[in-house]
């Protein structure tokens, strides 16, 4: 398997976590995303995926933390389209919490980038 051939490839761990997310096994996904960002602390895709996993489990404070980290790193890397995607995810997080005014602010921030 790919991980045995290249155990330090952060993308492989992110891909495994994504597979778990896709089958709604969010708790099983988190360790893979955690390891991906340990291997590459600037891997904003995995930070976003951590946010998704926590958000889906309704652990909103952790979801928000990882979404904000993802957006910051994406911005630093110049990936503004991905940063906008993360702001959309933050809007969804606040919508799930019935905090509509905050959700609207994040959606507006998303649209301001795109």
C-alpha cells in the first residue's frame, strides 16, 4: 500500500481521512488528518478536513478552530479560492448552530474573495 512505500507522504493520510469522512466515520478520519498536518504543518486542506470532521460531529469549537487555521494558512500560501471555500464552511458551521447573523458574515466574506 502507498503508506508503506512512502510513510511520510502527508497526502496519503489526508486521503484516508477523506475516505472515512465520505462514509460518515468522522471520528476515524480525525487521526489521519492530525497526522497529515504533523507531517506538513502548512497542509491547509487537512486542517479544513479536520474542521469538517468536527463540524459533522457537532463539536463546533474544534471545527471552528481548524477552519480558521485552514483559512489562515491558505491565505499565507496565496490560495485565496481555497480560503473562500473555508469561509463558506465557517458559514455552514454557524448555520448548523442557528447563529444566522454570524453565518451571513462568513458567507459575505467568502463572496468578497471570489
